[in-house]
């Protein structure tokens, strides 16, 4: 997964995160789903998660560091830690 072409595009996009297209996010989603078959059901189709939280999950599973995730999502420092906690709470409610 971490060596995939989709992940490489995101690593290159750290220099210009505004260049990421919806198609590139879709490609990353498909790449992650290939490695994690339950991703679509558990995360992507989860009605309690917003799109930023879903994108954070994609980046986390793709091996990005928190600072890189925040850069790619155009968020402030500390966003990924707080959001991961919020995602965990939302997913635990579902069980």
C-alpha cells in the first residue's frame, strides 16, 4: 500500500496540497480498500463520519505522519490527534 502509485501522488502533493483532485482521492480510496477490504463498509459508508474524517482515515492507513495528514487536508497542527479520537468515539458508538 505505502509503495503504491496513489500514495506516491499524495507524497508528492505535500509541496502543493491544493493540487489534489477528487479523482486522486478516489484512487487512494480504491488502493486502501484493496489492502483493507472492510474499509468501505466500516469507514467510507459510515454515515456518522464526515468527509474530512474519512480522508484522515485514508491517509492514516496509507502511512502518513500526522503533520503530513494535516498538510494534505489543509488543517492546523493537532487536528489529526483530535480527529482520530473523535473517529474512535463515533466508531465505538456503532458497535
